[in-house]
C-alpha cells in the first residue's frame, strides 16, 4: 500500500516524521541572492531568501522533516534546535499551502 501525499490541510498533519517532496509540477532555480520556485499548475512563482533556499535544499535531501532539523542544527550553531524546528515547520506549512511541496505522514517518499 503506497502513502497518499497530503495537500494543504490541518497543521496537525505536519510533523517531524512527515516526508516532504517536490511534486512534478514544481521547479526551482537558484540565483545569486534568491531562489525562485515555479508552480507549473498555477503559473505562479515564489521567491525564497538564501535561508529559504538552504531549508529547501536540506528538505529535498533528507527523508523527514526531523532529519532536516538535525542536519540544519549541525550547520546553524547560533540557533537552538527548537527554533530551527519551529522555523522549518512554518516554512513547510507555507510551501504546502502554496502547493510547492507534498508531504507523506509516514516518512516514505513518493
């Protein structure tokens, strides 16, 4: 049985164990000072700051939100793990609401 991706929904569905992935209809390109994400279904593009770019790349390379928190905690010595987790969950929620990521609640990808 395969996991069904979640779309925008209750915040309670977004946890450390959720597995973020970029859907096929989203592409992104990094420039010098920002990253642009394009939702090909809606035709809307979204700009990310360098911090958002780093969060996106770590999320894309890790299996779960929790694993991304651990990785970012190792990189960002000036922020607490709790702060990083809160920021990353808020970031994921924003991307989810905009249709830029999908989440699987059980840590399995696609």
